[in-house]
């Protein structure tokens, strides 16, 4: 039993990673990862929304008429996203400002609809919940890696604190301005995919 | 020569399978074929396109680059001595520039070739020749003040992300030298733009001569500072600040003559790019609502890196269009876009790099439609003949 849950939880981290293998949710991954803190908050928000929307949809999956299932799914996701948004606005206003429209856009994040359609509509609530959390972590993991490198190399800070010593700047070090721009985020995602595939050989297409 | 050949033949078995230095096979192969034209021939079918191979082709491009490089070295010294108000002779200027330029070239080659050799070794294929030219192009299109570690980073980026991920020389979509420059331009704008970067040491020089400005003519237009602009004579012969290799249009034209005479650079691309630039310049001259748009079209062509890009960048056989009609379209649009970006976008005083990179992306599409059109034309002809019979 436990091993099945573990598998549901860990599969999206590597073999079925939403960003690096299924290439979903790329736009938010490029947009919110300039700094580490918003990236982590975004990762948490998405994990919570995927987990609970999977749980709710899986619980009522047998009562949803198939023809209007997308609308029902959207209502559930939208409700959860608004809740997350309100919590962020109330307790982390500055981060909420930075994430701006991207919290609202979780509604349209392909990972959510994808998991609901592909998994929650056909599986039990608890399994679906684990699957949602796993996918959220798989997505969040990449976001945090991106946020870490982009903030470190692009601004020389982590969580807003300077980590690259002044002496290095005095010796001629300059922050890499390209890291802050979205194209470099996409290239970084590409490099992560490259590294992942050179370790995990079964992902390479024939 | 004979002794060298004999020596190579003697040590060759050690590098082949089972030999002591088996791991360095592609390294050996690279040096051997660099020194001597390889004697390998195809055994099945015929694939010969030209009498000279890639390494010899690249060497011709290097020779074509030499005038621009030598002038660039002299100009580094000339601009520096001008900036401090010291009069210096020809050799003094050249020697000064040579010493400043040498580290850039060495870093570019060591880092770039190091990565190329490492990739060739890891993947078990031959070392690609492409870097021979790219390694010299990169130092020629950057300001002399570029820090060496920044250059090394840009070279690594260009070789790995611009070339190796696509499969090495011949497979890349973007021109690697321009990829390196684009990386520098966006990652370290402070080192790549402005009026302090083009002359050696101008940023922290307390003894700048009165009235000396390190700004380029395009920089002046972009910031709206008029006044001390160089004459067309200076623009053409290159007594102006700028990226190392781009300043002397005369030296670049000598290079162009070599490339065209040997048939290595496509004259169609060069001519159509100049025409495109000229046409766009004239169009802007017609509207002429600001100083930049009033700048004569023919002077646009000899300002900045337009000519260098035309001769050495746009003609890159890998990233340009392959079809003959495609070359005209590709070159023409390169020219139009270069002037368009230059004049109408105040954030980019120089548009040649972006124009060529953009057209690199579109080159396969242009080729696709040219080939399709040709197929359709022949299909129609076939149908007509079939009906007549």
C-alpha cells in the first residue's frame, strides 16, 4: 500500500515531471522565477491547488455529468485559486504583488486540468490527492531550482539577502543581466532537461 | 614537411583503438587533418562538393579576417593614445593594441577549443572545424575593454548552447559568434554599450585629454548627442572607436574581396544585404523626422558594424539560406532589419547583430518555401506536358 502511494508521489518528481518531461506550466515557470521567494510561494500555491482540486474532483467524479465536467473542474480550481490568492493577499502582500496575475493564472495552468482529466476523473480520492501533491512538488521543484540560479546569478542575492561578497564585485565580478530575462529562464529549463536526461536515460526518445 | 608527416605516421598507432592514448583519438585526428589534407575518400557514391575541405575553407576565412584584425590592433593603440593626448607612432600604436588584443584571442581560442575537444572526445566524433573562425570572430566584435572572464563565459555559452546542443558545426541554427555577442550584450550591458567601453581603459582613466569622446557615431544618434561626429572619411578608413574589427571598412572590403574571389563567401548575400540596408536608409531619409533618420543612407552602411556583419556574419554558410534565390531574400531582409532596428529602436543603437540572428532563425523557412515553389513549378510543367501528350 505504502509503496503505491510513494510511487504516486515520486513519479512526477522525475519520470513524469510536469515541466521537464510533459513540458506543462512553462509560462509561469519563466515568469515567477526571477527571485527565489516568489518561486517558493508559487510552488506551494500550485501544490495546494493541485492536491485539493484532485481530491475534490475525485470525490465527486461519479456524480459529474461527463458533458459538463470541464466546467465543474474549472469551478473547483477557480474556488481554490481564489482562496489561495486571498490568503496570500492577507498574509504575504509583497509576494502577492510580485506574483501579480500569475496566481490567478493558476486556473489556466495546464498541469491542473491535465491531472484532473488524466488522473482524478478515474481514481479514488486519496490516490488522486497524493498524485496532485506529487505533481505540485514536481512543478515546484523545478521552479525552486530556477529561482535559485536566476536570483543568485542574476542579482547576486538569495531571498533578497546579498550572498555574493562585496570583495568579488570589487575584483570585477558583474551580475549576469540575462539571467533576469525570460529567455535565459527557458534556456535554463533546457539545461535542466539536458542534465535530467543524461542521468535518467529512459527518458530519451528513440 | 616530410619529417612532420613521418613523425605523425609514427605516432598515429598510439592514438588509434588499442593504443596508449586511445582516449585522445579525436584530438590527434584534429591536429593531423589541420596540418595535412586528409587522404580519406568516400567509398560509396560520390559526395564531393568542392576540392578543398572544411579546414582549408576556414583558413581562407581567417586570412580574409586578417586585414580587419591588424587594423583593429593598430586602432586600439591609436584611440588610446588619442584619449590620453599622447602622440604615438605607427608601431607604438600597433604594439599597444597587439598586447591588448592578444589575451582576448587566446581566451577565446582556449575556452572555445577546449569545449569543442571535450565534446568531441565525449561523443566520440571528430573535432569540428567551425571554431577556428568563430574563435577569431568573437574577439573582433567585442569592445577592447571586455573582461576576460566575461569573454570566457560568452564563448562557453555560444559553443555549448549555440552549437553543441544542436549537434555541433553545421547543425547550429544561430551564428555562434553572434550568439556570444548577444549573450554579452544582454547579460553585461554595462560592458557592451555606452561611450566608455570602446577605447581601452577609458572607464577608469583620470587623464583623458580635453574634448576626447569615446562615443561611437551610432551611440551619439541613439542618445541624441550631436556635434562631434566623425567624417565619412574617418568612418570608411576606421579612425573611430568601436568594436575591434568593425572600424575599418577598407580592411573589411579587402576581406570581402578575398571571400568573393575564392567563392567562400556568397556575393549574393553581401550585395543584397547592402541593397536592403541602402533601401531602408533611403526610405528613412524620405521621412526624416529626426537626426538619425536624416543620416544619409550610404553613410549608414559605413557606420557601426554593418559592413562587418554583411561580409563575415551574414554569409556564414551554415546559418544563411542555402538556396540561391533564398540568399537574395535572406540578405535583403538582413539589411532592411539592421537599419530598421538601428534607427527606430532607441534601446539598440546597433541592429546588425539582432537582424542577422533573427534572419538566421528564418533562413530554413525561406529555403523551405523556395524549394516548395520549385517543386510546384516543375509539377505544373509536368502536368502541362502530360496534357499536351
